[in-house]
C-alpha cells in the first residue's frame, strides 16, 4: 500500500509540472502502470538509468548554442557541410556514446562483460572527429 501512495503522489506531481525532457502524458501513463506492478521502484530505477546512460553534454545542439553567443549560427551543420561528409555527425555521436559508456559504466555491457573494441572503427571515428574539429576551426577563424 505504501508503494501505491507514493506512486499516486508521483502522478499528481506529474500532472502539476510541465516536463521538458519527457512528455508528461507518457510519464503519467507509465506511473499508472507502476500502480499495477509488484516492484515499481525497480522499474523507476531502470527508467532513470536508461535515460542517464544516454545523456551527454557533448551534443551538437549544445555546441550550436555556445557558438550562437558569438554570432555563429548552426556551426555543427556548417562544419558537416564543409567536411563534405553526410554522416560525420553521426560518427562523432557514436564515438561520444562509447566514451560515455567507458567513463560511466566501465565499458561493461548489461551482462557484466567488457564491450569489445573495434580498433578500425574507433580510428575511423577519431579521424572523423579531427576533420570535424578542423572544419569548426576554419569556420571560427574566418569569423574572427
């Protein structure tokens, strides 16, 4: 009964708040489903863990916002165009996600085993990152 009271309070609080990162209606539906579960706090822990395992501050939107303060709009898209590589941003995102897994999970998978490293893919992604940074640098230098 104690779990259901806590989850009911969660539902009421979600209805009052406007959430930016999660859609409130989805969260409310999930909270209602929690009322039916035997172990609702385990589900909450898994949801929070899943959200934060993919959360990084090294996102292109963040970079764009930073350089917008200097009058440079859409710097990441401009660097992508300058590199002439359509998938360069996705390649860098994969590298950032891998870095995040190494830094925060010790590079272990869900079964407690180390993830394998494909050195060829990593070298390719680092080369992409270097090219992207070079393009960013050229855009910034031309702006100054």
